[in-house]
């Protein structure tokens, strides 16, 4: 907390029966921060953070003045500030490696002669185990129990490790498997909107804020909690008390007016907003929603929009505190004194929004009348590729021509062994109600249940080739669907509960039935998935499915009934009813009024209080996990899930000077929009891959491989899976016809031999040859994945040279000691004519490096000719420079603590 109070912001407020100390922006405005009240609400959260932590070291008076100076420059002037979030949120995929790193730091601290107990989270950390359940069983009443049993069988080692962490570390809590998705548990239970902490005899109140190791941490912006996704690397730094270095952002205001028309959902709204903001270009910016449209918009609808911030590219999608925030806190069972504090605090701080609130100042604005929103999907490959529902059929036909080059085969059908049906292109083989985006929203979940009820009443059934699943984001959803009498109708269509967690959206869709999978692969069928998720990148949902569409939960059910993207469900029947007549979507679509009626009748605070009463206790499976309590972890050398990583091997108390990159080889040449899914190991582990070979060498059967996400605590598996995505295209690697070969291959130089990227990297390492990677625009889009940076580092890559970077991945590379560089002007590796057999020397790293300095790359072709290329070093801040000089953020923090 602030040891200096330059603007005399400290004051007390009364809320209920209690008195709290706050750092009041209106007070600071009177004492030297003119017009601070005109700032966007999201910027006020940053301003309060700096007022509270002013210490003349990490936060100076000038930093605070710079936030108010934003009113003049609107974020166009680059100013670095240090932000300290109130807490950290993790899910198990990204949380396990973070806890592994903490455990490794305890060992390293012992090696440096220090006290391992110094390694503890210094802010509250919640880890929600939600990413490990897989949809193996589906469409039966026992699917949930069977999937949970398989989850524990596969993940015993990881769960033992996490339970050890729960007992070993202070300030660290674990929400056990089967509770829900981290973002929904965060929204419904963990978040408080206003946080409190005792300090020097006072109870200090301040805005709830967080960073999370999942990019959809932004979902809680819908509850006026400022938070965003960071890599595990940054999250670990925040856990260990390091301020997050950030540039004061531009803030784009998104004005909402009007109301959604009948027949549309919050999902249709969010897909429209996502497309508009992607087109606008908001990467690295804050987005803040305002306008009269917020007056009647529920927190659930807001959270749906905020959740998709990574898909529209923004750092956050923020909604301010208003009466709807208070209503949500009440219905979800928050404590009365906390609700009173949220209202009193927001009003005292000028952070309360109502119909009379003047619009804040923004960098730029755009506007949507929600009355113009129409039913939509997004696909077949990207969340921003919105198609109107009535355009989905022609859109798929166009994709068959342009994306998949199979227009001539569009009408062909193929037999399925042992089945009484055939399959064809565009057949929906997965229909999944899943993911945090929509399962947190009662309006679309009740809507799906009512549509299922109406369909069953008409005698409709899901098509037999559709793998149906329902994976709610919290147990509350299952409870209200059951209470409303709607789960039985969903069951009748095959939408039985399969688990509480993040399933299909992250590739945990489980295998398709063997005969269907075989027919798809034998006949190169372009099969489709329709899911209520937020991600639909190619190769992500299921290895057998190439066309993936995001849709609202009711539309997921509708497409399960129709069974094909080649049906226009707005005009063609979904099927034939029990009376022999065609049934259309309009015949079974529930009205907005009926949905609202069901919400009011079935969703109560009692429901939330009972479901979250023992949230950290877990079920019997969790209680049965045995652990030995100790301050350092007893590593098992034979474990294929959890290993002590090599980041601190041979580390000394002071870092060695950074050297230039000399005569590096090129590991990959990539085009635009390479996602962290392409770079980082994700999804299934193939037997014929370096990671598959490693597991088999360690006596793991192929059926027990699990998938990459569950093995993030083992660097040996993860580095072998880096750049190993089946759909990644390294432009260096071509077949005899000159076409780019898909998959994780490179050409080892100078021989030009084709091999797996991992194998080539290890051979280069033995020779002492450094590596670089070249890429196009928006390198590293998608989820924040620390392994996209960790794997890059462990493969021996010193620098990534791209046309532009996604915010989180750039930061993660620096956090691992890999330098991100961008071409200047319109230059690119393609315009330079690079083929991949060149050597690269980067000069200027060894000198007095400054943030965003221009460096020179000398690129030598095989014929000996040399090109000198100017590059901007995207180490953006002085803090990042310190991390880079130390070889990464973890060695930096460890040296600080050891000193």
C-alpha cells in the first residue's frame, strides 16, 4: 500500500456498519489531478491502483499524473506504469506448470543457500481444476460418472501434486475437479467487485482486479472486475509480488443502445460485437462498454461479451458498476456487507454508472443498436468470421470451394461401417454445449433447454452421427436445468451431462465413434462441429473435424437435430415430427418472455449458496487423493506428468552479460495469424511424434497418452510438442509439387534434410548453433499459453522476428528471455526473399540495449550475399529489459528474493 500520498487521496467511507479506508479519486482530483473524473471507468481502476501503491520507486508521482494526462493524449503516448492486481486466477492446464515452477524455485533457493519458505504467493491465488475432463462417454445417464472416473485415473499424478501445493504454499487455494470452469466460478463466487485487506490497523477497500493464466479471464469484466489473461510467466511474477509492467492503454468506447430483437440471443450479440471490434482493430487496447443499452443488460449478458475479449483482440472488455452489478451479487449469494460496500465504494469513487452518468472520454468509439443484431454463427475457422444464420449454408458451400478445395464433392455421401446411416461433407458430427462464454448465461442455457423440450414434444431426435454433450460451467447450471424440468428433454436428445469443465472448446471433445472417424478419414470428409464455445481454430476442437462453428446453445441443439451445415435451418425443416409433418426452427424456438419467466422461477440465491458452500472441499474422489506434506516437493524421476524443469540449472547469483545472436539458423518461416495453438502443444499427442516417442520410451501406452494440456508439468513432453501442431505450415517445407507440407517439420541446414522441428533443434543444440523463427502479422494470437514461449526457449530459439505480435505472447517471449523483433515499414521475410537456408546475425543485444531500440539483422544467403535489415526490438519497458538480461522473469525474481 502507498507509503506516499502525494494527492491526499486517502479518506474513509462508511458502508453498512463498517468504516473503510479508500484512495479516493475525487479527493485526488481536488488535490492536483484535474478532470480525473472524466476518465473511462477502466482507467479509474488503474489510477486508484497507482494512488494506493505510490512509493516513489515502482510508482512515482509522475506515473499518476500520466494517467490523468491520458485525457490529452488518449493513450497515443507510450507511458509505462506498474500495475498490481489484487489476485491471480489459474486453471489446471496453465496452473500446473506455474506450481511446478514455484516448486522448482524452492529447490533453486535451497541451492543458492536461501530460505525456501520465501517462495510463496504474496497475493491470493485460486487454481480451479477445470481443463482435464474429456468427453469420452456421451449420450448416456452414466456419462458424467464415467468421465470423472477416467479423469482421476489419468490425472492422479497431477492432482497429487496440486494437492501438495495446496498444503505447502500460503495464499494458495485449489477448487477441485467437477466444480466448474474457472471463469464461471470466478464470476459466481470468487470475485467480490470490491476487495478488502487489513493494513496498518485500517480495513482498506479497493477495486477487485486480477490477472489469470487463461485469456478468458476477461469474462469477469462483466462484473466490473478489471482483469485479463497473462502467460503463466507473468502470473507467477504477480504471485511473487512483482508489479506487472504495462503501457497506459488506449481505451475504445463501445456504445450500446436498443434491445435484442425476438429470436436473437446474447451469443448473436457477442459474435456481432467480436466481428465489429476485430474490424476496428483493438489489439492491446482496453474496450469499455457504455450507453443506454446497459440499463437493461444483465451481468450474464455482459460477461458473455467480456469473455470474448481475446477473440476481438482487446486486453479487456469492461463494464462499470451499476444496479445490475448489485442485482447479480445478490442473486449469486454474496454477503450483505460486501454488497453494501460495492455500492458505497463505487459511488464514493465516481465508479458508479446510471442513466444520468456523463459519457467518459475515450480514445475512439463505435456504436451498435442491439435491435440490428441477427441470429449468427462464426466459422468455419475463426471467432471473428461471423455468418448470418440464413447465410450459413451458402457460407459452408463457399468454404468448400475456397478453404477446403472440395466443391466438386459437396453432395457426396460415404458409408459408415456397421451403421444404418452414411455421412457427407458438412455433417455435424459434434454438437457441444460447452465453455465459459455461454454456459454462464442462464438466458441461453434455459433457451437451449426449452428448445429441446419443444423438439422432444414434436417427436424430433438428434441425428445418429452427432456426438452430443452438455458440459456446464458450474454445478448451479445443472441444478437449475434440473429444477426447471428441462434436463430430461436435453437427455432425450443426447445432451446428457458429461462433466463440469472446459471440454470441446479446448479440444477435450474426446474421440468420435471409431466407425465415423474411419469414414471421415478414409474419404477425406470435411466434417463439422457446432459448439457454444469461443474458439474454433482449425485442428483445435477435434482432429477429425475441419469446419467448426461457434453458436448459441439453442442453435447447438438445433444443429444436432438438423445434422448438417448443408441445411438452411431458417427455411428448411430440422426433421419430421411424430405426426409425419416437417418441423421448422420457428416451430420450436422459445420466446424471450418464456425464457425470462423460467429464469425468474428457477434461479435463486439459495441455489448459489448451497452449491458453493464447500467449494474447496471437493467430492470423495478428491478427498481420496493422498499427499505427503513438505516444504519442497519430492520429485519422481519416473513421472511423465510432473518434472523439475531446467530453468535454474547452473544459475548464479548475478546474471552473465547478454550476447549477440551470431550465425543462427532458421527453425521456421511462418505466415500471418500463427496462433499459440499452432506453437504450443495442445490437444491429442500422436504416437508418431517426438512426444509420442518419448512417452512410449517411458512405457506409457498410446491409450494412456492423455493430451498435451494435462502434461504441461513435464517439460520433456512439452518441448517435443512445441511447433508440432498437425495444421502448422512451415513455409520452408514443401513437397515435390511445391506445396507446403502441414505439420511440425523443418529442414535441417545446411543438408536440407526434412525432420521434426524438435529433432532438428536438438541437433542444432549439440552443435552450439542458435536459432531464430520468422513470422508474419499477429504472431501468437489466441489463448495465452506460457508453453508457446517456454517451448520456444527450450528449443534454443534466441529471437522471433515477425511483422507484428499479439500482446500476451510477445510479453511471454521476453519473460522467457527470447527477444521479439519486428520488421520496420512494409518489410517481411517474404519481401526479403528468404528461403530458410540463410544464417542470421543480430547485432546490438550485447550493448546498452534500450526498450524498442532499432537493431540490425545481417542475413547471409547460401550464395554468400548479405542483407542488412533494421528491426525494432519489442522489449517494451525497463522492467522487461531486466527480465531479459536475467534470462527470464523467474531467474530475475529468484535472484531478487535470494539477495
